[in-house]
C-alpha cells in the first residue's frame, strides 16, 4: 500500500513542479530534471527510507510498476526515434553535426576507459555517446520560445537529429554485434509494416499503435528495442508510409507529461544511494563528469558552426554552441537504458544526470530564455521532424 502511496505522491510532485516551473518561465523538462536530481534524493534520504522503511529496490519491485515503466519507456523512446528517423539531410547541418558528434564522443570514450577500467568496451562507447547527445525536443522548444529565425531553427534541429540518429544507431549496432543471435527477432519485428501493407492497411495511426506496442514488448522481454525501433521506422520510410501518433496530441502529451517522464526519471533515481554513489565516485570525478561533457560538446559545436556559414546575419556561434549543448529526454532515456543494462554504475548515472541538468539550464542562465529583440521576422515555422515535439513537453 505504501508503495502505491509513494508513486501517487511522486506523480503529484512532478505535476506541481511543472506548474511552478511555468510561472518561472521554465520549460517543463527543466522543472522535472530539477525535481529528479535534487528533490527525489532528499525525499528518499530524509523521509521515505527512515519513516516508511522502503528502499529503492522495493519501490521498483512490483510487476504492475514494471509494466507501467515499459509503457513509459516505449512512449518516450518511440517518440524520440520517430523524430530522429524523419530526417531531411542538409549539407550545412551535416557540417555542424560531424564535429559536434565526434569531439565529445572521443572525449567520452577516453573518460569511459579511465573510469570503467574493468568494464567492456561497450560501456566506454556508451559514455562517449552520452557526451555527444543533443536533446531534440528541448532544443526545439527553446528555439521556439525565444523566437529564433526559421532557417536557423531548421539547421540546428536537423543537426540535433543527425547527432541523435548517429548515437542511437551506433549503440544499437554495437549491442547487436555482441549478441548476433539476438538480432533476428528485432529485425523480424521491424518488418511488421510490410505485413500491414500486404494486408492493405494504410491508416497511419495503426502503424503508430503497432510501433509503440511492439516497443513495449521489446523492452519487457529484453529484445534490442533500438534495432527494432530504427528498423521499423526505416521500413515505413521505404514504403513511404507516413507516421502518426496513435492518440490525439493532447492525450499523448498528457501521457508523457504526467506519467511517462516522471516514471522514467524516478525509476532511475530512487535506486541510487546518493551518499554511497558520491563515495564511490569522488568529488574530483564528479566535477570532471560535469565539466568534460559540457566543454567537449561546446568545443565540437563551435568547430562545426565555424565550419558552416552563419545561419543568419549576426548569428552568434557562442549562443548556438550553448543551444546545441542542451540535453533532456534523449539523454534521460539513454541513461536509464544504460543503468538498466548495468553498463554504467549508479554513481555515473547520478553524475551524468546532474550534468544533463546543468547543460540544459545553461542557455537560460546565459539570458537566452527571453524572446529575441529582432523578432519582426516570421514566427518559427513548423519543421516536419519536430512537429510532434510540442506534444512531448
């Protein structure tokens, strides 16, 4: 009974944090990250563990909760992948994306080798990919919020999509290379759109509903969800079949906003003993895991933006570097995936979650959360790959 009370309290706290954040002009994911990074560890340390005598392992043990987590995972990961796959390649975006991806990736792999000496090479690669990720939903919302020029918005969003596509695909292929026998099932599942087409089914919502349902099944049975998800959407693209969310945008937004994201954030955080994690990691390593991902990503962003021509007259490479350093849903889902598969330790999870929060807050701290003064231009037009982002947060 107390476990049900705990999770009801958590969902209420996230809803309250989101509402308060709006009054402070914060994007919802920032409010949620603040609560998850600072509020949840304090709640566990000073109330739940000493008064309710419940550990993190007990709080995530019920079968019904794992089912809800699987649903949440499918909803958020599926939404991210549907945006990542829906890509229109642009030469200038590619120029920005290459250094923005490669520089932090190499830095992260080096950190992984340094911190995870006894772990597999896949763990070091995963750390590098965490260093490199840019959050598409939060980036788009920031740009839309400040009224960024349409052409510049398109370039930055396409850059983020290229980076995330590289991250998810590389990790999925790396996982598959370790378990070649495990590739058959997700690849067979990825061909499901062919079966629907053979049955003369063309309604986009049916394809979308089947996609999210199979993602949930893949997560539950530990099938490679990344290979399945990317393969399914590539198959849809090959068939020229449009993708549509299975629910109305308002319902899908509510499902993510009030259930999926709070569950995913809390599921990882409550299993971490912060004192023990900090003892295992040490303050120097913690500082390095906050500074190095941000600085290496900023360097890669700046090199890419210098290589490409300015996105509009007067564009600031420094500000655009900060914007491309934004983390968020993409990184949270990726971190949860790594923690679930024991590719990173709880200490690394907490450190990288803190880094994600700081990186996401940096544009606001630099005064970029207010609309641009030069806003006589048209409002930011919709960019096809991120039309769904407004439903995400």
